[in-house]
C-alpha cells in the first residue's frame, strides 16, 4: 500500500499489528476516526494508555482488577473453598454472567502452548498449587477450553495438585441447550452420552 | 458485559465505538495489547494522536497529505487537464496502484447522503466547480462507487459544471476480469453489454 502521508501510514501500521486487523481494515478504522471529532481519538488513545500503564491484577485470583484484591476475592459471600480455574478474564465474565457459580476464580493468564512458547512458568500455576497446598481449597473446577493446549494445562495442574487429595472436576461437555442432535459433532455427542446424568437431576434446571 | 476493572471497561467502550468493532472484539484486541510490551500500546496511541492532530489535506486535491500540496498535485509529470473525482484516499490508492491514470485527483471527502446528513456543502464540491471554472480542466472522470449516493453526487456535480462544456466520463462498469458470466449480477452484466467496446480496443490491454 502506497500512502500519501507518513502520519497515516504510521497509524495504519500500528493499528494493523492488532490480531485480525489487516491494513485495509486499519485504514477504514482510521479514516473513521479522522471524520469524527478530535476528542474521540484523544479518548481512545488515553483509555488505552491508562489501561496499559496502570493495569493491575488481583493478588489472589490474578484477574484484571483496579484494586489490589478484586471484588470477587474480597467478597465474603463467595465460597473460598471452590476454585474455578480459567484462562483469562473473558472466561470469568462468561461464567459470572450465568450466575451459577458462587466460588472463586484462579486466572492462569493463558494455556501451556509449546508452539507459542508458553510454558508453565509463564502462567499463574505455581500460585495455584500454593493456594491448594495451603489447605483451604476443597474443590478445583477446570474450566479451560477443551483443546490440546487446554487439556495439557489441565493435566499438568492435576499432576501438581494430585498429592493434596482435593476434589477436582471439569465443566460438563455436551450438546448445547436448544441444539439439534443431528448437527452435533461426534466427539461432543459421544461425551454427552458417556457422561449422561440422572434424569431427575436434569429437570431441576 | 460486567467488567472487573473500570480502566478496562473504559478502554473497551472507546475501542468499540469504531465501526464494525463490537464489545467482544474490542475486549479481544485490548487483551492482546495487555499481553504485548507497553511500548506497543504507546506507539499505537501516539500514532493515532499525531495523525488526528496534525493531519493535513492537500490544498489542491484535498487528499490526506503531510505537505501543503501533495506529491501527485506537485508532480510536473501528471496531466493537470484530467481530473478524477473520488470519494476518499482509499480510491486514490486503488487507482494509483493500477498505474493506468496519469491525471490528477479531486477528493470529495464523501458522498451526498441525506440519511447521514451529508449535503454538498460538507464535501469538496465548490472547490471542484471553481477548479473546472478556471478553465484549465479538459476532462472530469467520475469514479465514485455506483450506489444511490454515488450516482446522486455524480449528478449534482455534473449539473454544476455542465455550463463549462468540458468532457465528462465515468469509469467503466462491467464484469471483472477473470470472472465467470454466469455468476455476475444482472445489472452489471446488462451494463457491460450496453457499454460494449470495439474488440480491437479490448486486446490492446
């Protein structure tokens, strides 16, 4: 792409470093900003800078938080004996939106992925093992995505905490509520048959 | 969406004002920035701010340019008698990449669109009419997209410059090179039959 302006070229190059944003998309977004009042660009830039420079993670669960200890970890209403292990803040938000979980979280910050160069030492695994080792945790729920990396991470953590003899579980995999069986993939359908639950339990909601 | 951090929420809100970027996408992009070095966010923010605050348009063609008069307008190799009327910088870049046009451009900055509240006074139409009126332009090529707004804008400009008796043309519409006829829409195929060109002309490339 041949730009008539170095300033524009520079902005497009920086914007197109974001994942899934190509040069054409970046140019479209930036031309949009140029048509809007200057303040919009100012607010966007400042919001990004503030976040990046001042972002904090909760000391206990490592979720993004403005305070030293996040609202969930500091809440006396949440059960500190059940810990849900997730990859990042999006998973916490997704689970919170179901209102079905009353325990606390532990945000790993990613999954073990040799291809991307992410090893156990890059994730919040040691602090999780210490938390379990301290004896106050009774159940650990693994809620990582069921990919090769997710399964590897689950297994790695499981091996580390096995000795503490606590309950471990993973979230149920199966056919989505409302989905037709015929369109489900075989692995999911297979798992949902193997891990079938008592009918009385299913009608409780 | 319930965020655990005001800083994060603010950044996501600002990012999701961009066209085609929803809150989920904004969150994904911002989490990416948080995993990258702080400098990446700094460079992006600064590039956007610099561009927005210092952006300049060429005095003659109104294209985005770092100089008072852009490279194309100041080039002595370009034919100043032929002006190609386009909507924005992306069209200039697209036409320039073909290397088939040796004239100059006039960037309107948009199309007449009553729905979006864009009237002729919001576009660089008056300066185009003055340019044509000065007598140095011999041909005007309309290269706006062939939408309702594009056609309206073409027609509005045509009415304003009709009195100057210069040549006007629009870029050819037809089947894309390499496309199968059977998949073309009827309007495009219809136009390409009505506006057929002598065979000898077509094989010149």
